[in-house]
C-alpha cells in the first residue's frame, strides 16, 4: 500500500447504517483533491476537469452501493474517474468543434507561417512609407491612421474629395508595388 493511501478512509467490514450513503460524503471529501489531480492529468483544461469531476461525483454517488466494504475508496474512485474521462473524451471527439491533434498542429503551423509573412509585410510597408516624401507619408497616415472622413482630410489639405481619392489611390499603388518588390527580394 502506498504511503498516501494509508490516509485514505476505508469502510470497515461493519455494515453502515441504512444503504451506506451516510459514509459517502466523508470518503468523497477526503479523496476529492487527489481524485481531481488524477482527472487533471488526463484532460486539457480546468473547465474539462470540472465537467468530468461533476460526472465522477454523480456516478460515485449512484454506484456507491457497489463499493466493496474493506477496500480503499480512492482506488475505486480512480477506476470510475478513468472510465468517465474516457467517456468525456469520446464525447468531445464527436463534437464538431473538437479538432484532431493533427489538425491543431497544422493550424498552429499555418498560423505561425502567416504571422511571419504579415510581420515581413509590415516591415516592408514601414520601409516603403519611409521612402515617401514627408507630405505624402503624412497624407497616407492621416487617411488611414486617424478617424477622419475623406471630406475632412480634403478640406484640411485644400483638395477636393475626388482629387484626394485619386491621390490616395496612386499612393496606395506605389506602396503596393514597393512592398511587393521588397517581399520578392526578401
């Protein structure tokens, strides 16, 4: 017997009063922490642990009459918990929102690759913006970096809205060409 199992309450060979359920609460309370740690080792999140532990508690309560007096409660509870974890995992696997490990790995790799491309594009855009004359850079930053309407920007810059749209379109095209060129050489 392991040392920590010596501390686990047992039901002796004496018959409990009633159907034995009066002994369930102290046995369960004395074992709950270790049982929760056992479940935590087999499911991915605290929320999953809580869900499985709720099911384990219900099953232990309902099947307490099957518990054999003279044996260790925690060992019996571990066996019940193991089956409940397996049932929970099967249920989660059927859930359409539960991705396979292979898919999760693929998504993580794709995310990392995409993040790197976006980071490279961001650096290229910053370099291309620096190459613009100050007035054009300021116009781009004002149009896309501030919460202003085109009419407000046009009025402040002394342009019509139509001419501002055309100018911004030409600047966007130049920036796109510059970023594309930098990405090809990177």
